[in-house]
C-alpha cells in the first residue's frame, strides 16, 4: 500500500453499485450492525467514478438502517485493484470453464463497463483483489444517521 487509506463519508447516492445483494445476508448485517451499533469495515469506492468495488451488502444494510452517510475507502481503481476475478462469467456474457481474470490494462475497460451497465449483476459476480479490503475503520451507527 505505502500510503494511509483515504476514508471519506459519502452520500449513498454518490455510490454506484454494480451487483445485487443476497437479502438474507443484508438482513444479517442489519441485525449485527444494529446490535453492535458499529460498522467495522468501510465500503471501497473508486474515487474517480464512484463505483462500489466492495461492500454491496454493507451499503444496503446501512441504507436500511437509515444511514445518511457511508464510510468509504477511496481508491484509484487502475492503481489499487491488482486484479478482478469474475466468479460468474455467464453474467458478463463470457464463456469458458475457467473464471476470467482482469488485470493491467483490462481494468480500466472493466471499470468503465461496470459503471455504465444499465442494471445490476447477480450478487458476488466479481471479486476485486485490493489492499483496501484489509482496512478497518469502525464507525458508530449513530454518527452515520
């Protein structure tokens, strides 16, 4: 990583999700965050586009809990994402028996595609590999409302 993470509070409307969510998982997070009164991990967002890189379920849970702001680690998608593994290639119209991997110059094209899609991919279609997944920055739920 080499530099401290940039953590900002964003409006949910400024964050662009690219995948749907699994309702039981969101409901579990709503209970957990509500019981603890704390969000442990921020979501991860591309600073340039607002694309939600990681944290679709946390974002939805926070919205259901009435959060007006969402803690987010801001990253540079092309620099900070090492690679993206597509867990459901059929959702992107890709064929083959192996999970496609995007890296290097392909990342910018993938990001732009995810930002401009008309709808959402199924939950857990993509897996982004980035240092930012290790960031912990607990925030009280009451501070987000």
